[in-house]
């Protein structure tokens, strides 16, 4: 019996129907497996998300919160530690560190395969991010920030902005702008071997001023004197006890030996007699308003009062400008992030040649052999001729006296000696007037002589300060400038004097030189002048160094990009 139409439909149609359902079944099973795989990846990377699956379409929807992050407080114990669990998903590099997080929305992804899973980049303040990474030890890349400043969003992907402290590996680099929404996109990388800093190191925006060497030596000398005095007191007590008791006489040697070890224990206990700690370094935070915070390193809970180093809106304070500029320049070669920008007029002043070489010679900072010729050579031929002429006339007068009778000879001798006395007083007065005139001419020539650059002036001033025992032997210009900054913190009168000297320096530069009256006044304050020269030299060196361009590029980049996406 032949196959009927229903048989054909049964034998052919049913298999075809099954074959047609297979893709749907495959999609269904694949969606289940993909969803399971995605959930496992999310759990492994510690990512909280909402997942939905279209089993017939095979599309998996994943909603992941977008985070806004800020660095933890520096005193938090996890600030300098890596996160226990970090995400390896694309866009999750920020999870390497511990942050203060806040959800600011969600990002929905529609996925067909598990390897398409990404994590939304976190939003962070660019300046806070850079400051945090610099605090961890990252090193800024001059080329990277220069490219970012010039190219902005078109900066090539992979451009390194911050580098590892131990190698040239990237810490912070430019990432693809897939999830940036027109905001700068960055990528983070860090390894535990790169952690070299602790909370005891200075954070960004802070600098440290070390105490002068002279102050440390004085403290050591005082401690030695106090120790020697305590030793003498103990020995005296031992001797008195030995004379008063025969029992003690037998143990005097033992007591004398032990007294060496007990000096510190038996020292006076009054507060005034306790040994003072060595002066500690001073750490400062310098911002747009000058010195904002200041502490001793060994007492970070007690803030120093530095009102004379603060800038106020309606009150110009040259002392604060001078100090903040020099303190920033002193550590500029170390790189880092600075909140205070050295004013352009200060940098311009430091680069100008202002001080005449002749003035440096007349103030005994330099010798004639160390500077170009500046004074007119002195011609004393006429003076020698007149001296020889007077000697010859005196000889002739004495010869004529010898031919006179005794009485006339005596009178002639008295007249000659009286004339010599008058001539002597006349010559002295004449020499004094000529010397004053010569000094005035020298001063005029000195003030119009060739001007020296700030570095040369500072080197001469450093040697003069050393010669006059104002600083220790062998200090560099930078260390002398650091001593000046220390004194400016401690002594507000000294700070005002140095700032006033720099204002005068600026006036000499603007007016084409100094007047005679200003020069005479300057000779009364040579110490202030020497310290001011060292401060200006430090500012000049910082403006000429490559770090000056780096700081400028960093500040401009941070100004342009307030918020960035990190992932």
C-alpha cells in the first residue's frame, strides 16, 4: 500500500519542524550559559549588577552602577594599601585602590557574549586623582602632560601622564574614549612593589623647611654642657657621701662607676631643667593665600602661627609673596603638585641682571680680579713728582741753613719746621678731600658698571656670609636660602627686612639702577641683601629648569579638566 499525503507530512514535516526549533533551543541554552558565565564574572570581580536575559533573543542586559570616587582621608589605615579585591574588567582599573564611593547612576549593557562585559568608568576629580597618585609615589611625565595640554581629547591613547616610581611603566595613562561621553578617559595601573611611601612622607602641596645647621650645633653643644654639668653634680654628691660615712668610702669606686649610667636618671626633674628636643623641621602647606598651615614635624597637632606669611585679598603682603615664591622654588626640582604659582613679575626679576659689579666690589662681596674692569685707573705720577720736589726743596733749605751764623741758622730752622708743619696739615686736608672725591667718583662708576646676573651675585653673597660667620662653612646657595626661609618663619622682622630688600631690588630693576643714596643705605643692610640674593637665585634656577614647564603643564591640564573618567 502506497504512502499517503498524511504519511509524507508526518515523515518529512515533523523532522523539518524539529530542525526549525533547534536554533531557538540553541539560543535559549546559550543565553542561559552566557548569563551564568556573566554572573560568575561579576561575582569574581566584586561588581554589583542587575542582570536580565532574553532567552529567545539571546541578549543579556546588565545594569551596573556608575561610581563617583574620592580618595580616603590620609589618616585612614587603608589609604596607602591596595584594595583586597580588584576588578579585572575593562573599565574597572580604579578598583585597585580603596576609595570613598558614591553611586551617581547606572549604565546598561546589552550583551550577546560574556567577553563583551565591561564595567562603567568611575568619575573622579582630576586634581584629587593626581594628588593621590603623587602621594603614593607616582612620578609625573613632562611629555605626557605637555601632550594633554596641547591635544586635549585628541591625546593619543596610551599617553603616559604618571609613571612608576621605580621604572618607566605607566601608572596613569590616556584610555580609549568609548565610555567617556566627551570627558577625558584615563586608565590606572599599580603594583604592590611600587609602594614606597607612608603617611610620614609629605603629601602634595606641602613642603618641608629644615632647621639651620648652626641651630642644631647649638642644641648639641647645650646638651653636652648639661650632661657634663650633671656628671659633675653626681661626682660631688658621691664625694660628700664618702667623706661623711666610712661605709660609703668602701663603695665609692662602685658608685662612681654606676654614676656614669645614672646621670640621666638622677638629673633634676623640674620642667625648666629638662633637656630640650632638637629643633624639628617645619612642614608647610602653601596655597594661593600664602602659608595656609604650618607644623613642626615632631608636633603635627600644634599649628604654628604665621600670620605674617599669609596673603589677604585687600592687603598686599610682599613678605608672603616673597616667602611662598622662594619656598615653592626651593623644592620645585623634586617635581610634585603645587598650589602656589610663582608670580611672573617675581620670575622676571630673578632673571634680570640688576646689581652692578662695581657695587659688589665696594661692598666687599667681590674683588676687582673677579669682575670686569669698571673703575678708572688711578694716576699718582703727579703726586710722586710733587713729593720729590718738596724733598729737594727741603734739602736745599737745610744746605743754606748750614752756611748761616748760629743764631740765624736757629731762626731759619724754626721757620723751616714751622712751614713744614703747615704744609703737613695742608697736605693731609688735601688728601682727605681728594680721597672723598675719588670715592664719590668710584661710587658713580660702580653704579654704572656692568651688571651681574643673579646667580653670580648669590654665589658671592654665600661666600661673604660664610666669611662673616653668618652661615656654616660649605653650604650651597640653596641651603643658605633654606636658612633664610627658616628665619623668615621664626622672625617676622627679619622676614619684613628681606621682603623690603626684594622690593628695593625690583625698584632698581625698573628704574635702570640704584641711586647713590640707595647704595649708601644698601651698605648698612648687607646681610639682608645677601639672603635676598640667595632667594632670588633659587627662584631663577627653578624657572630655568625643565620642572618649571612640567608644573605649568600640570596646572593648566588640571584647570582644563575638572572631572575625568577613570577605568
